[in-house]
C-alpha cells in the first residue's frame, strides 16, 4: 500500500489538527535536541570507501520513507548528495547551447544561464516534491516524491540543428568570413517556441497512463532515448579533444587554428595530447570513484571527476579565471532577458521533445515509486503519474518564462535513493535549497563556465553515453525480441542512425527560394525534423508499432491458447518432433522425442 495513502482514497488521511503548542514543541525537538539534529544514523556508511582490505558492514542502513522524521544533519547531507548528483546534468545544456555549438553568447550571458538553470531547477523541483491538489478536481500537480527536475537533454540536438539553420538562413548574424556572431534572438526564439509547445505535455497529463504507454511503449521510447545520447556524444568527444566550435572543423579561419581560439589561455591545436590527457583524467577519476569510492562518492562520481580535472587544469595553466573575477557576486532570474518569439521550423521538433519528456517522466516516476517502496499500480500510482506529467508540462512553460529551456524529471536521483535508502521529502527540499544557493552565487556559475573544454568533454562524454545506455536498458527490459519487434527497431534505427551520422542528408531536398516566408518556414521545419535522428526514429517506431500486427512466434507459449491444435514437424534423421507453438500445458498426450 502507498505509504501516505489509504487503500481506497487518493488524499492523505488527516489526523487530529495540531495546535500551535504542538508545532512549537515539534520545532524544538527537531532543532534543539541531539536526536532531532543528529539522530542515531550511521554517518560512516556514506563516507566509508570500498577498499579491498576494508571489512564491509553487514548491517543495512535504515530506510527513511516518504514522511518519516529524519535528523536535520542527515537531511542536509543527503540533500547535498542529491544536488551534486544533479549538478552535471543541469549545467551541461546551458553551457553547450550558449557556447560555440549554440548561439555564441558572451561569457556574462553564459554565466547567467548556468546560474539561472540551477535556481529554476531548485524552484520547479519543489513543485514536483510538494504535490498540490487542483481545487474541485480529481487531479494533482506534482508527484509528492523526490522527483527532481533539470534541463532536458532532448532539447540539445534540436536546438543545435535549429541554431545551425538560423545562421544559414540569416536569422542569426555572421561576420564577413562566415564566423557565427552572438545571437540572443535565436535563444529567445527557442524559449518562446518551447513555452507554446509545452502545452502539449499539459494535455498529455490528462490522458490515462495506460493509453499513453500503449501509444509510446518501450519499443518507441527506448530507441529514441538511445539516439538522443548517441547524437550528443559527438559534441562531448569534440570537447574532449579541445573544443566543439569552429576550431574542430577541417576548414576554419586563422583565428581558430588553436582551441578554443588564438586569444585563449594556453591554447593548443585541436586533438593535442594535452587536451586528451585532461579529459582522460576526468574519465579515469569517474571509474575509480565507482570502484573504490564511498556511497557518497559513487553517486557524485561525475562531479568528483570534474573537480579533479579542474584541479589538474588549474595547476598546469589551462584555467582562465578572468571571467570569474569579472562576474558579479550574486545573480537571480531575469537579471538578463531574451526577446521571446516563435520560430516556425522549431515547432514540430520541440513538440516531439515534450512528448518524449512525458514518456520519460512516466518511466522515471515509476522507478522513483519503486525505490521509494510505494505502489507501482492502482489509483494512487496513476495519480502520481498524472501529477508528475502535468507538473513537467507546466514546468516547461515556467522554465521558458524564466529564460531556461525545457525541464524534465531526472532519473539519476533514483540511484541516490536506492543507495542511501532515503526517500524522504525533507532531503528533497534540502536538495532544492542547495541548488538555489549554488545558482544565486554567480561566482560559482562563472567557475563552471570557465572550465576548459577538454575537462568538460571528459565529463559530458560519459554523461551522454549514460543517456544512450538508459535507452538500451529501456529496450532490453521492456521489448521482447520477436521478429516483429526486431523489424520495428531495425526500420526506426536505420533512418535515425543515418540522420544522426549524416545530419545534412536532407538539406538539398527542397529547392524553393521564393518570398513566401510561411512556406519557407514550413519546409525548414520538415528539414529540421528529418535531420534530427531521434524524432525520425520515434515517428517510424510509433507508426509501425500501431500498424504491424502481432505475429505468433514458434517459441512463444503465451500467444497461443492451450486448446489449439498442435502442429509437429519432423527433424530429419534425428527422428525429432516438437510442438511448433511450444504449448505444453493441457497437452499431456504430446511429447518431444529426441
């Protein structure tokens, strides 16, 4: 049974109303007693490394349920752990989309976007964790779990394709030799389009989850998520070698003969062994944390690797601190703003992004309920799914109005819940508090923006590959490898892989060059969709999954009724016959002969 809900109702049961004296006594016990501040938790469990010669504890750590009382220090410590586990995923999208492979914003705007991403993630995560009942309706907003949100990786390949198109068609400016110039209007167009398209996820929230999963089952979401990760690995690996901007192109101006450019600190040609070594230091640290690290280090291994890479880069002269010195002490939402517009060619791809976000939210919320020891079926569970998807859609609108690209529920925090055995919402609120504090201190964001590309690439390559592996996990767990399903995956991935590996293949299909901007925008939208591999894969898999009939597999016992006739066939000289439908139950008069 769901922890905070009865078997036949959705809302929590209400006990006797607390008086003011009861509340004051509760605060006193929480903050002024040793039990309330420290409790009896084994804090060494979180910090004990996994070394070969150390004896492992056989005693399991206590499990903190959704509404259990927990010590203040433990809540703060686990909240910080959740925040650090999210940090890399939150800062990566704004750094990429505002940098050399995005709209080439100046350093102060990049710092602002990183700060704001942390603040907005903290604020919007509170909506998911709190869970509000919509007045006079059976619907909710939020999950009531530790369902933290961050910037969706799904938007990155779509945004990069759109920004490339904007520079090509003149929407974004370039200088005389074709080098892209800063384009804040391009970023504003992405935000405006996302604010409008987020309404589709709000509508999806009112579709029963079982119908949603019938349209978008694992055979659709799995390959889609996998291709999102695969499409991003190229950017991460280019950064690992020195940078993903013009310096990595085969043909570039003299200004980009070294990465990131000739004016940068300790700049070297793209692919230099020094850059590869910096990225490898991050990658190796992540592996060592996983093998030998304490539980606290394992769940934050990506950030530990990033920190080690930054220390090495600073010690060897690759870290430029001029941006940190010039950054303001504090920042907040709307310190900088962008002109919101709707860019027509982006509408279809961004709609696909929000549909994918809704599918991801259903899977992530299900996993969160599972590791939180709550029901994963029934009315209470479906209510959490509905509230979580609705909050995801509304968060997408609010995020765009707060100058941040679409948000989605993060899955990596489920690993923190499972590892620490803490599903308590108090830890979730502490996580939100730490994210907001990190975002307000602008010097922290400036330090993140100043990280050398090679160090960032070592981290993002690992992070993006984990997204691809998540897609593979969805397929292996939820898709039986029948002939029909293999055919659907093959057809969907064929075009999706092709569009990912050769992203300009569709660029010369339309030759229209007239003055009709509406028609030109529609054609640009088709090109953008066809050149975004995961959207093509999602479309093909949805259509084929809904139109291809299920086939009776020769080895599938579940698809054939037990009372149907059984066909047998001879196996030649071995005199072997077998049931072609593998139906054994109820057919005792048939035997396999070997």
